[in-house]
């Protein structure tokens, strides 16, 4: 698998239909190069490409897929039954090594199911987790899991912490990510049953690795997701999903309230005109399309879940992130880190670990 | 207990010290009338009152309390050991019917412990819950629980739903609150073990009451906390705490980012000046001091937990909310609703309920 291997794209599942996806692919090709396998109804896709670029560039190959998994389909059933859907065929292309990563703006549950059932989980990883990028004043933080696992065991949170650390290094370029466990207070005694059991596991793991690779902060609070204190925030998928969706809506509500107020009356309208640039900068900062979708981490190949209503810019950025993850072998790094330390996910090996041999340290440094 | 009974205030536990609390009490007395028992170090409080109003109005009585529970104290231990603290003595005054409600800006965990251990839970309520008011575009929603119970059972969520409904009616003036169960998707199949078990309990309860009293929406998502779809959002205290603290920080981050950008350069500074009023309106809308603290619901008398850094305005509003809750007998209403339907909190009675007698319906209408 080389960086030359194409990325597979499910072009049919998004809320905006294939037009936005096709435009996103053309932009990604123009900016980052690369090859693309585009799955969907051939005549629809051909039309879209012709409309936008006159012809289909040779780096882009359309692969026929006549079924579509809709937003209302039950995820696992859809993956099993719609074998000729653009999503299933794109995932199978990755599994069969004809593509190196998959990007889809479709039904989130179905992409998650395709990732775990068709691509398969990394060795040692018990649950794949969805990571989301959250803007902070100076940079970004990674929130994991935002919805793949609603009921978690402590070892799952440790795996999320490891996967989040690798992701922060690879995609956000943070050399020494600070990892926090989301809880209701900073004190060690604060938390629910799950976090109280997960905290010592995480402590043990991060003590055992080179501290230049990542640092465990212990418990952090909801405010630390967004204030820049942590680079990676670890939580169960129920809490993460609630936080993420709440945050998206809150950002919109605040900007809507502001918009309503800054256009009330002629004086304010002039003020709003003078501040147009400032508002645009803010919008860009909190605009999800900047981050290119949420990766499903812990599966064998990069799998990027895009927002259902992704615009071309969001698709382009998702393809950029997929490319980065291929080039930096994020999946291999996660697999090595997790299986090295947790012995197949049961944590026994972790407990036995006290001293890390020079050889092991070397291997870790490669991760 | 009449509306003339004073409100007990813990004046010592807040981050800003007694000055902010004293000013808040003076403002509340000037605006809403009423009597106040103020617990703390007498000479400190006397000084503050003299500084602000020259003398101490006769409706305000200082009660000596020489110990202080700090933000770092372990809650339950502090309540047991610091028997002469302003918080414990204020709570005991309520329990002994010398005051009708308690307001404290102190250590949240300690106020929670004082509420459940000294005031005592309402009959039938298994867990008290903390409610927070969240601004929505048109009005407000109530999020419950935001931190009292990190690990919940399904019946607790039902009790939160009932308490949230009564609170929305009493404090937000919503005649027919729409109650939603926070989950990761709207479909009935979506949720974690807890919400999947709690949803049918809530459905059964809300089917059994007069639908003019409140309506159960089923599952809602994080976005619905803030978009106005629901008036009451029910969740476990771990999730609610994460969401609330994240939301507060996100609102600050967005306004900070905006502030930074609208003052970058002279043109923008003029624009910002013209929009001063708009920004102030937005700030008021998202300012927590407007809502007067978070009530602990499910205990026998009104108990308002204020933000540790409450300013005088926040204290004043907390005293207003306490007064409303006394006048409208919120605790009695909650107790009647919960014990009527859940037979001491075990849910057995709820399952047996099918048809509601005329007499029972009459009683419910009084609630």
C-alpha cells in the first residue's frame, strides 16, 4: 500500500447528493493530487463530473454501485443487505487493497458498521472510536469517542486515549499531546464507575511510555474540552455524542442570536458591515467543514465519517485528512501501540509492565 | 411555613467572599421584599452591611457561624465535621422551620450533601437532582441532572423528568413543558443501557397524566438542549455536568474569539462601538447570573446552589428563584407527583397504573 493507492469515496450517501462530493473530489485532486475511486451510479456521477470539469480526469475512476444506503436505514442490516451500495463497495475496495482509505458523508451508523465489519478492527483494539476535532482559542482538541460506543468498559477508554494521542500527533501535528479523561471534577475521587476504573489504567499506560510521546493529565472537566487545557479528551460515546451535538448547536445559536441583534436598526447594520471580516474569521474558526470529518479510529485502514450535509470544502478536507492518515500509517501506529501494551485488549499485559526494555522503547519511539 | 418565613443564606462559602452575597441580599430585599437570615462571621457581615447600606435593615438578621466550608473540603465529611459552618447552620435553620429555603454560593458538593442529609429528600424521590437553566433562541430549557448523580438507574431519570417538569412550570412559567430524554439519536432503538430502560418508564408516566401538564418527546439529541425543541432535558448527572461545563466554556470561548477579532484594527473598533448594544444583549442572554443558580430538586425545601463566583446580581436572582419556589410550593408538588406515581420510588405502582381515577386526576391537576 503506497501513497499512490487511491482513496475510495462513497459518493451517494450524503444529504446533498453526489454533486457536493464530486466537487470536493475535484478540489482535492487539484490541491493535493492523488487518485480516487468514486462509488455510485455511473451516469449520475459522469454527469456531475462533466458539469464541473468538462471531462473526468484520469486520476479519478468511477466504480458502479447501484444501491444507496439512506439516512433512515438501520446500519448493520443495511451493510449486510445492500451489498451493491456505494458504501459497502467502497469499503470492500479498501479491504481488498484496491484503495487505501474510505471517505463517506453517509449514514454515520452505517459507515461505522462498514468500518468495523468490512475493514475490521486493528489487532488488540476492542472497540473502534469516532474522533472529533474541537476548536480551542489557540488550536484544536480531539474528543474521542463521539458516538461509536454508548456503553463502555474501562479498557475501551484506554484504547480511545491511545488512539486519540496518535491522531493528535498525526493530524493536528501536536508532538506531545496532553490527554485528559472527561469527568465531573479534577480530583481523583471524582467521576462515575467507568472513569474511576479507567483512570488508573490510563495512568499506568502513560507512565510506561516515553513522556515525550504524550502526557496523561488525569481527570479534566467539560470546560477543558474547549479551553485548550487538553489536546485529547477521552470519554464514552454517549457523553461525547451529547457534548458534540450540543456544542455544534450552541455555536449556531450564539451566532444566530448575534446576527439577529447586529441587524436590528440602521446604526447596527453599519457596525456589522465594518465587522464583516471579523465575523467571517469567527465563522471559519467554528466551521466544521474546516476539519474534514470525523475519523473512525481503531479500524485497519483510514475511515473518515463526514457530516451528512458536508459541502465540497468539507469533502476536500476529509480527503486531505485521509491522505495524511495513509502517509503517516496511523492505523499501523495505533495497532502497534495498543497491542504492545494491552496484550489483545484485556489489560493483563499492561499490569505486568513495570520496566520498559530498551528494545521496547525503541519500538515505541517509532510509533 | 408562609412566604413571610425568611430565606437562609450561607454568606461565607463563595469565591468572592461575603461582600458579593451581602450586596445581593440588599438588592433582593429592595426589589422583592422578604426576610433573610444571613449565616457567617458576625463582625465580617456587619461591616459589609454597614459599608453598603449604613445600617442593617430589620428584615435582615445575622446569625453567627464561625466555621467555613471551603471549595477544597470533602463534601460529606465537611457537613459532618463543620457543624458550626455557615452552610450547615443555614441548612439546619431550614430543617427546623426557622427558614423556608436555603441559598449558597459555596462548595457545590457540600451544598448537595447539606440538601440531601440535612433538609432530607422528598418522600418517594430516590435521588435529588441539580437543574440548570440553558438559554435557547426564544426562551430557556431546563437540563437535569447536571452533577448530583454520576451513576443513575432508570427510575432516577423518571424522577428527574417529573422534577424538571414541575420546575419548568414554576420557575420558567411553561404551562405544558415538553420533556425529552437525552440520547444519541431520536429513534427508540438509540441510546445506552440506562436511557433504553428509562424511556419506557417515562412514556408510561407521561401517558398516565393529563397531557396539559406535560408531554414526553421521547429521545432527543444534544442539539435539542439549546435549539428550543424541548423545555426539559433529562440525563444522568455525569453527562449533564460535562454538557453544562462545556457549554459555559464554549460560550466564553466564542465571545472571546469574537472580542479579539472585533478589536483588531481601527475600522473594526468603530464597528464594535456601533454594535456595543448588540454585544451587551448577547452577553445578558448567555450570562448565568440572570438565572439565579441551579436548584437542587427533590429535597424537602428549596435549595439553590449558586455558582462559586456569583456576583451580587446572581445572588439576587437566586433569592428571587428561592422565593418563587417557596410561594409555589415546588417541593410539595414534586413530592406529591413522585410519590403518587412511583409508590416510594420503586416504580411498581407505575407499572400497575393503567386507568387514572377521577379523584386521582383531580389531585394531579392540583400539582
